[in-house]
């Protein structure tokens, strides 16, 4: 069932770690995306945080999936924070990153935040 794909994705990541088979960035990105699509934005952020703490290093796609999760949940503050975190890690936000962050701001009626994406 698509609405619970996030549970399966997180289970796969946990099972791989238990078996000492390090999940790669693609596996993590899939989990982050599945959590976001399932309305579990906090778990998306937790999965990203796990990557930051334990590896593998997140890439632009990792951050884009987390920003998209925040957009869906109307968590504009987090979407802007993630854009900044990308840049601190020397990752360049792309059109996907910026568009999702802008939409999160618009959905939250925070027009100044949306305009600030271009700063």
C-alpha cells in the first residue's frame, strides 16, 4: 500500500544497518522521499539527520527530498533551514530545492520567505 511505503523504506534501512550492510545514499534518499510522501515529514528529517551522523554523506537529492517533505507538510521554516544546511555542506541548491522551499513558504503564507530563497 502506497500510504505505508515509508514504513517499509525505513524498515529496509534499519535491516541493512542491523546486518552490517551499509545502506547507500540511494536507499536513504528513497526512505526520505517515501516518508515525505506518506506525510511523515519529521521522519524524513530524522532519516536525513541519520545520514549526517552515521553516513553516507547526503547529496542534493537527499536534501531535496527532505525539503519536499517539509513543503508537503507546510513546514516552511524547516525548508529554509534545509536550504541553508545544504550550502553549509557545500551543496548547491538547485531548481528543485528552491522551488520546493518557495512552495512551502507560499503554502504557509510567508511571501517574504519565498522571496528570500533568491538571496
